[in-house]
C-alpha cells in the first residue's frame, strides 16, 4: 500500500499525540531482561463484551464501563494506566471530580491508546475510543458498517469526557469518526489513506504496524543508575527471515519523541509508503533532572563522559547482541533535538567508530557563562560523517546551527542544512526527523526527494 499517509502531512494544526509507548510481544528467551509491552490479548475481556448503545446519549452500563477501564489499566502503562485506575475508582465510588481533572484523565487515556496503535485489539473485541469533550454524539462508520450514514453510536463514558465502543474484532478495514455530524479521520490512528473525496480514511491493518518494547530498568555501570529504553521494531521484523538485518537509529529524549512527536506512528507510515527503509529505533531516556548534565559538556560536574560510555560500552553492544541490527558505523544513526542535538555533535566527534550518521536539530553550541559566550564544539569533527542539521526556532537560535554547519564544512563534511522558523518543540521537529533519516539512510520519495513542505 504505497499510498498510506502519515497524519502529520494532513495539516499543521494537528498536534502530534502524546504517548507512553505502544504494545509489543516477547520475541524469545534472549529477551529475559526486557519487559515487553502487554500483549493486546493480555487484559481479561470476559466482561468487556461487544455492546452497542441504542441512543447516542445513553451512558454504558456501570459494569461494562468498569470492565473497559480494567482492561485499559492492564493494557496501558505509566500515566495512562494510572489514569484508567483513577477513572475506575471515581466511577465505582460515585465521587465527583473537577472537569479539568476529568478532561486530563481522558486525554491521557486517549494518548495511551494512540501509543498502543488505535483502535485497540483486545482479544476477540476491538475497542474504539474518542476524546471529544463537549461533543453531543460520536458515531463510527467504515467499510465494516457499509459506510452507513448514521454509523454505530459510541458510548459517552461517565468517568471522563470520552466516547467508547466495543465490537467484535476487526482485522482490517477503513473507517471514519462522525463527531457532532462532522466526518473526520481518527487522530489516534497514525495510518491514513485518501478517501477519494479530498479527505482521508483511517486504516486498520496490523501488517503495517511496528512494535515498541520497553526495557524499563536498563542499568548503566558507567552512570550508576537505571533508565528506560524503548525499542521500535518495524513490521517486517516479524515476517522477514532470521537472516535479515536492519539499520539502527538511536533517538534521544525517549518520552518526548514517543509522546509529543509520536514517532513510531510516523515511522510506520513512512516505511509503508517506502519513504524510509525498515529500521530499528532505540529511544534512549534521560534522567529528568540530569538532561543537560548527560547530553552536554557545559556543566562543571556534568555526566556527559559517563553518558558516552553508556552508549559505547553498554547500550550499543547490548542492542547489537539482542536485535538483528547491522552492526556497522555506516548503518547506525544518532538523532537529537536541542541539548540532544548537542549530544549528537559530541557523539559523532567522540565515537566515530560507532556512529557515522547524525541528525542534529536545533543544537546548542554557543553557551553563555558569566556574560561570556563560548563555543563548545569539539575540537575535531569527522569530515566523513553524514550530517543533517536543522535550525527549527526563532532568530536567536540560528547562530548555533550555522556555527555547527560552518565548522563541519571546514572539516570537509557536506552537511544538509535547513533553516526553519517554527516553535522550539518536538512536534515541529518531526518533519526534520523524517527528512534527516531519509538523507542518511539513503531513501527518498517517488520524485527522488524528501520534501518538508506540509510534512
């Protein structure tokens, strides 16, 4: 299906979904140290039977909604699972919560569902969720309903401003949501296909979805701490022969890139559209209060050297041992934004034997200290590395990226450079992650280019 489209192409007004992470499956005994994301079939669905409301404004039976929240709490992780448990307690206790708290819980649940790959496949039941605060009605229509105008009603939940529907399992198909009589694609589903009328249908096709597995307590001897590591495996990882090996992309700031940027859905769509080749992605989390210490050499008591040892001595060998990677510097990529972009510069300069490809977005390379501005670029920059550098922000941020590009050219490198006026946010960096990976992994669109326009 070469016309599957990433939803970020559809409009700049769409905010990328937040997430914890998406479901995965155990791949073998060698994964003893990995906690796979719960299988879609893991939650008990004995009480979560297909149930169709008669009226669009009729709330579901209390026991059914409690069973739904039970299933979500078992399936989701992190904040989304906690939100499901809070909603269930409030539902059964009958307590009233502030509307702001109810909306926050609903949004977190919806983001968690998007992380798992929406709609949710729970055994013999497919669950559709829609976050629509203030909506009077939400309906579902698709090829499995013969595109009937009224579609199927979704239940308005009591516990939070969310609509839900459980129906017999759907393996594949196309559909739309009808919110207050307005047809729209499902923003929690990253796979879209043109509907022939200038819009898009959401696509259900498990073959097109990769999986994300979590290693929640990856131990580093170099830094003497533990952190979460998330592994994105492309759809073909589970169908290709065991001899097939993949490039490996290391992405810093795991939670933001899994959440606000929703990169796994972006990767699914680009791989399906043959814009990017299948690849493995390793999302590396930083410790919340030590991001600058680990990613940059700015601070006197920084831990940047230990972070480099984490990559070179611990994480990269571990990934190459457990996954079917292509263990060569030419097929490894490091991606980072802001301070993460600074880390990319340092990693390619310090670990050239491990990484040859870098995507540095809005890197910080000029540092003000005691009213003096210092350049903190490494003394030696590799001239044979492949670089994609972008400045995504306001005019105050441009000198950083331009200084890096100038130094790279002095070193003999030929970086691709883009200067874009946009917000300094992970959502704004998404098209540059896609373009950067297209550049360093060697694939383009049908016209031979990876366009940033509208992406």
